[in-house]
């Protein structure tokens, strides 16, 4: 089937423009579990030719979606949709339309009311673990149903690069060329460790409740902290220093405040900003009530009173902010719309200097811009992702190892990987980022050495892992040169240009072209 009932749709799928959903009757996963009525979201651009040979698959990163034009729009400058049929799929575990912890558990109705968890009728943490290979196998099934007989190229960055490698290993005669970008042959111990730190941030939020939280009340603080941690791995120290240095935003005076423990930080005072040197001395705070005091808040009370010292100490926690929201790095207003993207979602944002006489914080006062950047993007993530989905996908990434199950575990890792990469028959373009903190150039060099018909191109960037989304001119240049060499304009496989059935959409057709391709990329 090529459409999903509303009950099978993720609660965040409405954020993905132009997507369609294919329902697989059942999928047996690598874990051995079988799931039924399995939705898979996808977006398409261009028209599938009559022979089904002009398909290009683009694979998304951790927090991306099937809408490639949203998070990697400039890629369409080199993927001509008059020539190629481009398709992006959403992976299992993602909140953007494919089967995940947010989708309906078909067996939910069999649970008696007294055993239904808060997440019912969705899977929640009961959604079985999935791997990159599970994704690729499911997506290949759908391509066949859509009439695709040949994939000209698979392109993927970060986690999408994991999928690109698996595409050429699982379906060597189906895939013609491959372009893995800012990725690796296996998730290193370094990356597994960062994934664990992010998961533990979510687990530490008491609202998490082993993953059985109600969708309307997710562990917001935990997901915010996890996202903040991830953001730091997507950048490099040199770019962070040059972008923020030790600049600060102006703050309001710390006053005795009532904190209600709401989900978002609140401004503690509406008074005009006063430079620190001009502020009157704070009045001595009243004594903190003792446990025997009748005015003491109960342990379960949602509110408490903080002295100015305590306010300064805990500024940045979930009820405290000493600066207006518009001073945060990346703030675009209440009605601002960000990209769904994948990694950092802020590739175009700059540190804005505050305007107005005396509005720039002094050297010894104010909150650092670097702090506001993390806080803003951590909270912004809450509106577009789900904690259980985050846990699920980071675990999926940890399973990535091209040698897993293909060669003996008794061999050293480097030999195992080399043996598998040596079987890749497709021409490959491996793209690395010079300052990548997560998947360093050495890991791309391993790919290029191991894949027989490959070439390595290193993108010169100070921006770390996000460089593959920021240095777009360099990335596009390398991709364009590769495609020109291996899929030339007069290529016989693409000679038949007459349209196939319904643009490759068996439900009736959708010819979606990026009318105005985005000139920036946000993951």
C-alpha cells in the first residue's frame, strides 16, 4: 500500500512537507522481531524513466527527514531533477513518518486497560531495535515496488553515509555508484561513548520513566541536554572560539524569584537592563525557611523561592533565565521556522551584537553567547524530535559496522573492515571534512584505501562535522565532478527519458521539484 491511516502516522510527520507513506505488510528485523503494518515515509523529486534506471537515493543523518530539500537543498544544484528521479526515505525510529516509538503498536488493543502504559497506544520503548541494514532492506523493497530497476547513485552524510555503504554491500548489482560523506566504516568507541552520554542525559530526566512517558509530557530537560551535547560534537573548537570568543549577552539584575518549574526558562524580571556597576546593592535576602516552618514548601511543591545568590548559581536551569530570549544566538522570533535538518540546524546563524546605548555586557557580567547558543538550540529541538526516537536512533548508529556478520570476529578490526570494503564493486567518492570531530579524516582514508575503485576528497573547513553541510561549494564541486565522470550526459542507462508509471509513485503520482532550491543546508 502507498498511504497510511492517520493512526499509523508519527505525531511529528506533519513537519515534513510533501511526504508520502508506503505501508509494508510486515518487516522482519535483524533482531528477529517482526513488525506489521509498517509505515515508511519518503519524498521524491523528478520523474522515473520508463526503464526505471534514473534513480538517485539520498540518505539522511540522525535528526533528518525524507525531505532532502529541507536539510540539503543545495544538493539539487548538482542533482538535475530533469535527468534524475531523486528519492529520500525516512529511517525506522525517526519521528518523521516511518515506524518508530511514536507510531501505533498494532497489538496495543490487546492490552487490558490496567496494563496500558502512558505511551499507549504507541510503541514507546517497546518498539524493537533496528539497524541501518534493516532500513536499507526495507527501502530497497519499496524502490522495487515503485518500478526502480537501477539506482545510479546513493549519497549520504553522517548516519546517511552508513546507509550508503550498506546499499552498495547489500545490493551490489542494483547500485551503480556511491558517495559516502563525513562518515565511517563502523561507529567507533569514541562515537559510541558520545551516544551514551546523550542517552544518559535523557535517562536522568525523571519524566523519562523508562521510556513510558506520555507523548504530551516528554522528558524535555533530558532531550535538551542530549541535544546540547550533540551540538558540541558537530563543531570544532576553532570555529566555536572564533564564533563566540568570550562575548556575553546583557542580563537583568538577579532578584529574589519565584520559580514554578515550568518546561521553559522564564525571564525573572522586566526591569530595564542596568550595567553592573550602576546597580544598587541587593537587599539582604530573607532566611531560607526551615523544615519546621509552616511556610516551607513541601517536597512535591511545584514552586520555590530563590535568593539572588541562588538565582545566579542556577541560572540556565529549567526555570531561570536572566536575559531576554531575543538575545539568544539563533533566535528568529516566536513565529520563526527552522529546518528539520539533521545535525546542527544553525549553519547560517551568526552571533548578533546587541544594539542600543550601553546594551553590550561588560567583561565581568552577563551570560556567555556560547551558553545561549546551546540553550536555544537545545530547547528548539524539543518542538521537532522525540526522546525515545533519539535513544532508538543513537543505538541504531552504535550497531553500524560494515564487517559485522560478514567476516570472522577473531580478526583485528582493521583487517575485518578491509576484507569487506575490498568487495565493493561500485565506483565510490569518499568525502571527508578536515576538522571533523566525530568521523575524522583517518576514517575516510580507511574507506578510500579499502574500496578498490574509490577516490578521497577532503573538504577544507574549520566547522567540524557540520562542514559537509556548510562548505557547500566544495561538496557540490566534488559530487559534480564524480557524476560527470561516471554518469555522463550521454550515458546509455539514462537514454530512455520517457516517464514511467506515476513518477515512481504507485498510488497515483507526485512530481515534486524544488521550485526554489534552498541555498543553505541545515541538518
